[in-house]
């Protein structure tokens, strides 16, 4: 079976399923994204899984975006 890599917004999987006839979410289709293949616990959403992994790594997700580090101040960027 061939594997396809996709970049998707995990907060908009329902919309993606409705927008595309080629890609289906949690149902059979030409290309299918099955939530169960991307989480560790039954009934866990992809968002819950990602947030849990980020928390375990000490990264605050803030809901939709992950905060990966402190923002540099202008002085730090200019080397002062």
C-alpha cells in the first residue's frame, strides 16, 4: 500500500472531510485519514493527543499554536 504525506490542520478535520471528495476522515475513501491511526488512546482526538505530547515535552500549546521558545527581545537579536 502506498503512503501519502499530508499537512492538515488538525482542528479542522471535519471541514476537510466535507470539502474534499478525494480525502475522507474516519471513513472509507480514495485517501483516508483515520484518527485511530494517529492517537494512543481509544476515543482520544488528534488535538488531545498533540496537546498531551506537547505538555509532556514541556511545551505550552495555548490551544491552537505551540509556543516553542521565548521570543527574542530587540536587544537580544542585535547582540547587545
